[in-house]
C-alpha cells in the first residue's frame, strides 16, 4: 500500500517537473525569455518587495514554481548579453514616417537648464498618495474593490513584460507610450532587424511598435502557460519592477482628440467619427473615407467628442477605446503595487531616473520628447465652449485618475 502511494506521488511530481521543463524550454527558445530575474536590483520604495523576500506569503503552488524556476535557471544570469557591452548612441535625427510625428516633431534639447528634481522623494510621495486613496474606503470608483484574481485576462493586455531585465510596464496611450514600448522592445530583444535585435529605440518603425504580436503581455499568459498563468503573473509581480506613466486626465483627452480626430486617421474616422457626426452633429450620408470628409469640412468637434464620452450608450456598446479609457481601468493601480510612477509633465527627469534604477541607462537613452506637447495651460481654451454641467460630469468620469495620481481638481473648469 505504501509503495503504491509512493509510486503515485512520484508520478505526480515527475509530471509537474516535466510540465515546468516544457514551459522553461518553450520560452528559452522563443522570442521572449521566461527566466525569472535573480540579480535585478529594484527601486527601494515604501512597500516594495525586494526579489526573494516575503515568499511565505505566496500560496504553495506559487512558492513551488518560484523556487524551482529560480534555482533551476540561475545559470541564465551569467549569459553574456551584447546589449550590455556598450552605450547606444542615439541617431542624430529620428526616422519620421508617421504623420502625427511629422506634424508634432521632436524636441532634441538636453534640458540642462531645468532644476533637478529630488526623484526619490517624488516617488515616495506619488506612491503614498496612490496607496492612501486605494486604502481609503470613503473614496470609491468602479472595480476598486476587486482583487487581482478578479481582473479578466483581456483587461491585462496593457502589462508588457521584459523577462531579461525583470521589468513590467503598463502602457497608457497618449502618455509617451510609443517610446516606452520602443524601450521595452530594445530591453527584451523581442524584435529583430535583419537578424539582430534593435539597439536604438528610434530605429524601430512605429507600425512594429504598436503591433500586439511584438510584446509579451499578461493577457497572453493563458495561451502560453494555461492554468499556471495566474501563478506566474503573481510571481513576476512580486519579483519584477513595475512602472507606468500618467498625465493630467483632461490634457490627455485633448491630446487624444487632437491626434485621432484632427489628423486624418481612417480607422478612427470609420469607427468613431462617423457615429459621432451622426449622433451629435445630425449629419447624414457621410463620406466613407476620412480624406473626403476632411475635404468637405466634416470633422468631429471637441464638443462632439465630450458628448460621446458622457453618453451612457457609449459604454453599453463597448468599453472606452484605450486612448481615452481611464488609467485605473488600464493599469489597475489598486490591485498592482507599482514601484515607479512617472508623469508626462516631468517625463525627461522621470525617464532618466527610471533607467538608472533599472540599471539599463548604459544600454540606451529614452527617446527625445515631442515639442509642442499638449499643455495644461490649454485646458481653459479647449473647454471654454463646453457647458459647465458637461465639464462636471466629465470630471466625475475621470475623478479616480485625478485623485490616485495626485492631479489637482481643475476648479476653474468646474465653477461658473
């Protein structure tokens, strides 16, 4: 009887071990490496858990996977990497092939005249604000109380994973996400140019940057790891450095409107502009192409856009498009303990500090920011013709993003 039990136990253990070996082998030969980062130094922030600490808090399966994979893959940490041998010198000029980038241009100034920020204190304050409001029971918003396990896989598609350096980035459209995605591609070596990984972020064509197949994201874990996917997500969330970048919510909306409706964008014209023009501007028999519409002077107004956001029918038809979806719905800041919170308003300083913390500042530089970046000072003009009641409703719609990330309430827009 005892021998039979031992035999069954042996079969189970061997089966689990073989499954794990298959998982490890699969990723090691794939475009994205699976191995857990074991030598990475994470930013020291309140509440951050250093690699290898607090494992007793993990469920048994998580602990088993973490320890087995960490011990069996330690040899990977000594693999030489060509990307760590020299500093990438940025090109003198960016490759501008996209209309939006061509219109807006790049700012190549070094910003040496800016006052240096005390980044460590800044991060402590930003994280404290986020955690306090996440823990504050009197401050509520949709999805706040759910756990990480309650988040559907399709809502985890903005979490990009770099297993080579132990980094997880939650991208927020209209917050320098194109260039941060470029950085993640360089770090993870997930995209090759003539058989060689990209070294300079700006060399990566924009159409490849936003191709979903380029990045390993959390929502892809189920297809890759099956029932182990949530366990592996939790391990990576504990061991990896997690960051996101945010911006003033109203300014982000202005930026989204400018890039998607003031420039000729065929996809956004058909999916969003045509319905908006019909519903809120009473247009019929609209052109089928954006070039014809622009030629006829048919463009979505900012007022149309705001009405669309406030219309209850919008969310009933489908969730907000990612370009104007709230950050708390994209990145789940009350369920994921982010180690670094960057802001577009301090992008250059934040980006430089983050790359230092990640110990990759010798590998690459963050691409230069756009000039003429949509500014907070524009809000008064953009919202001048928007009725006060609409502005107040819009604030309530994005209030969680204002509060969680420390943006002041725009009182001047919310009162007569």
